[in-house]
């Protein structure tokens, strides 16, 4: 308890220091200039409208911060050489626009390096094996971003191959991009695999970003870098053109400083894509009028939320600190009207966490899906998983320096999607879900469940493509942590109401001191 109170004092001090600096700034008589630090999409759009900011100035500010801080943070693997040209184009379009533009128009967005772009940027999942590969087209989500007028500012560093190469890997490390650092505590684990996608908005190197998740890869880095991560229902966002792990579990989602920013990005990237069959089924979940209508300050009112203490409040890292801190947030949630069902239990959660059905599905999917992705490339140094394995051995100094490739080898030994082993594992995951979380949600009439983000809650959601949202919940010795709300497929409207209301009631995010004026 004592250290938690001490942390709260630090928190207050950093804000007063920041306030003092801002005052000094004004007393210097500097002309008020738009500061990108903590700027939201709505604030940026308001400045565009008022004529006090152009996309070019905005992109220049971010490029300046990237040049200053990225050599240390390694959060960004490549910057788009055309970013300023695209900004000029957006500025021109804004001048002559006859109808309202998308909220993302003229806004720079960073993409995890496993999301394909048909431009000067490489798409490599952080591996030299894909350097020089030429993609056939933009990824489905990128096509939607460009149509909305967003500016692709670069590619984010990641845990190489989205962390499906080795179990002995370092979060945020890729052979091409080096080690991504957590901007709050440089020696802390930034988590992964969407590490750069979380660190970059956290340190205000970009406005907003996209990551991908198979299990934890958006939720965990969002949590460790004090940003909001939305892991959408599988199929809500197209995976076409994304270097895959698993068509069963992969999903693309936003990492942003606020729930509102994340929702504005989500609105643009969701929808049907003929190149990803899962989007056809999930399209029915997209509400008329989009997701912004669910940004309700009183969104927690009347929501029934199950708190899964066992085992998630005990197996998470720094469990005591996080549990105590989260416990202090519960009365705030109750105060704004949430009904918390404490100690709710998912009966078979241990089976999900220690069983191997999830890993089995991923290993079978990976071989099938990565071979399909590689075959679709116009040009590539590698065409099959076997080629990647051989490439890594040949370039061991670069590719096998920090980890092995035992997951690649296990995946290569799988025998295809018709295998009974695969089918049984898929069925096990269905059963674990219907007998577990589904039963709890139904019997306790829950709107969502809640647990620390850095916990197995991500696996409960992952095995059946359920969505989750991580929101900042506190700092432990300076390292951020979040809590995650999970619901059934298509429950994004409810999760957004809950997450936004929680964020507005708690306002826990603060920028990392090392990379801000404070
Ligand atoms: C893509 O990779 C090639 C080969 O290393 C490099 O020359 C090029 O600059 C890279 N593109 C960008 C935008 O960094
Ligand atoms: C939750 O359950 C544990 C063990 O059964 C118990 O010690 C704890 O007091 C319970 N907490 C609440 C808030 O009900
Ligand atoms: C890792 O890289 C360093 C620097 O390039 C090199 O000295 C070392 O031998 C490499 N280690 C392995 C195991 O390849
Ligand atoms: C993981 O890799 C590191 C660095 O190569 C090595 O020191 C360590 O022994 C490895 N651990 C396991 C469990 O393989
Ligand atoms: C899944 O559940 C069904 C019905 O409850 C059962 O018949 C089947 O054997 C279970 N499958 C697996 C793989 O456990
Ligand atoms: C944009 C950028 O800073 N990219 C760097 C990513 O990390 C690699 C490896 O350290 C550098 O070579 C790149 O310059």
C-alpha cells in the first residue's frame, strides 16, 4: 500500500512540473504553437479547421520527434520517404473539400511491420528473410486508411514474426529493428509483439498506430506503455496482406493514447474484404453509424462486469502491486454505476492456460497461412516456411543471434489442416469457450469480464476470436499496467462504452517523462 501511495505523489509532481514548464513557455512570449504532445485526433482536426495547423507541419513535428528519440527507442523500423508529399496532398484536399472529410484525413498513422503497404516501405515482420519481398497490394486495412486520407508515416518495430519464431525471444526485438524500449522505464519489458505500435504513440512519435494480435500482442504492449489497445473480434478487420500467424486468431487493431482516438481508427479499418473470408461473417457486428456513438461518459452505468481474480490477479507480473492498484479503481467504477461481480470464475480457465490446444491450432495454421502469404508475393527471397528456416540458418548471425527458431521447426512438422490433431484442437477451443466464458457470461448476465492486461485473460479471448480493450490502470515503480475488458464476439459497442467510461473516470495515462516537456 505504501508504495502505491508514493507512486500517486510522483504522479502529482510530474504534472505540476509540466504545468510550470508550460507557464514558463508562455512567459517567454513564444507564439502559441500546436504541440503534438498528447494531441488527440479531435484536437488535430480542430486545428486543421481553424487553420492553425497543416498536415505538413504535423508530419514535420512527428518526424522531428522520431529523428530525436527513435535512435534510442527503436520503436520505428522505417519512415515513409513520401510522408511529407502525402501531407501536402492532404492539405490540398482539405482546401477544396466539398463534404466533411474522415476524422483520419491528414492524420499520420504508423503500421506494424507485418502489415503490407504497396509503396516505398518494406513489409518484413522484422526479419531479413522478407527484406526485398514485393507485396502484390496494400493490406485490406491500409486500403481503407488511404481511402480515408490517413498518411502512412512508417512501419513499427515488433517482436520478430509477431513472436512466432521462438519461445525464447525478447519482446520488441527484431533482427532488422533491434530492441524496442519501454519509454517509461527504459530497462522494462515493453511487451509485444506490437511493441513499436504501442511505444510510438506512448512517446508521441506518431498520432495513432495499428498493431496485430494473435494472443496478447495488442493488449499486453498497450498495457506496458500506457496506451489504449483495441483487439477487435476476429474478422471485424481484414487480415488480407498481413504477415500471418493464424487465420483462426489473428486480428488487426489500433493502439492510441485515448479510447476516443482508438475508436476513430477502428471506425475506418473495420469492414468486409473479399480477400479475407472471416470479414463476411463479422460484418454483421458493425453498428450503423459506427462506433463513436458508444463513447459515453456514463457508459459504465448499469454494466455488469465479472472480475476474474482467480487466477488472473495472482499470476500477473507484479501481482500484488497491480492487484492493490486495480482494487482501488473498483470503487470508482461502482461510483459511476458499474455492477461488479467480484470473484467470478471461468470454470475451465486452467485447462485453457496449461492445455496445448491453442498452440496446436497456431502451429498448424502458421505453416498453412505463411506459405500462402509467401506464395502471394510478387517477389521474395523466401517462398515457403522451409525457405525461412534455411535462410535463418544461413544468416544465423543476424537471425539466430538472440533466439532460436523452434516454433518454426514445430510448425514445419505439422501435417495440414485436414489433420485430426488440428480438428480436435479447434473443437477443444470451441468447447473450452462454450463451457467456460460463455457459461459465466450467461449465468451471471455479464456485459464483460475484467482482469489485469498482463495475464492469461488474452488467451481466454484469443481461442475463439473474442474482442478485448486494454486501458491504462496505473504505474508500478514507473512501469505502466492496464486492465482489460473482454466480451463475446461482436461486443465492441459494450466494451467501448465500458472502456471509455473507465478512462474518463480514472484518467490514468500520462506521457513518459523522458520524452515529454515535463
Ligand atoms: C526497404 O529496404 C531496402 C533494402 O534494404 C532499402 O534500400 C530501402 O531504403 C527500404 N525502404 C525504406 C522506406 O526504408
Ligand atoms: C475472493 O475469493 C478469495 C478466495 O476465495 C477470498 O479470499 C477473497 O476475499 C474474495 N474477494 C472478494 C472481494 O470477494
Ligand atoms: C551475435 O552478433 C554479434 C555481433 O554481430 C556477434 O559478435 C556474435 O557472434 C553473434 N552471436 C551469435 C550466436 O551468432
Ligand atoms: C535464450 O536465448 C538466450 C540468448 O541467446 C540464451 O542465453 C538462453 O540460454 C536461451 N534460453 C533458453 C531457455 O533457451
Ligand atoms: C466437445 O463437446 C462435445 C459436446 O459437448 C463433445 O461431444 C466433444 O467430444 C467435445 N470435443 C472435444 C475435442 O473435447
Ligand atoms: C527509422 C529508424 O530509426 N530505423 C532504424 C531501426 O533500427 C535499425 C537497426 O538498429 C536501424 O538501422 C534503422 O535506422
